[in-house]
C-alpha cells in the first residue's frame, strides 16, 4: 500500500486546493439607457434605471 514518505505541509496542501477556488470576473451587461457596463439584474449605478424604468430618483 502506498504511504506518503513525508507529511504534506499546510502551504503545499493549500496551494493545491487553491486551484479549484479561482475567482472569476463578474459578467457585465450594457445598460440600454446610458450604455455603461452594469451587473445584470441590478439597477444601473449611473442612470438609476432598471427594466426601462427609473427606480431610484437621482435627486439628492
């Protein structure tokens, strides 16, 4: 039966495991109102529109 000759260090173990947990860039979509990139299914931070309607008033 195969047995490890030495104990695997925490650093080596974690380096090996980190390959499965790589971060991916978020998929961006283009806002149809102002044509700026935004996260899908969220209100556009530039023009405050969602689904063709102004959701948050831009008055401060």
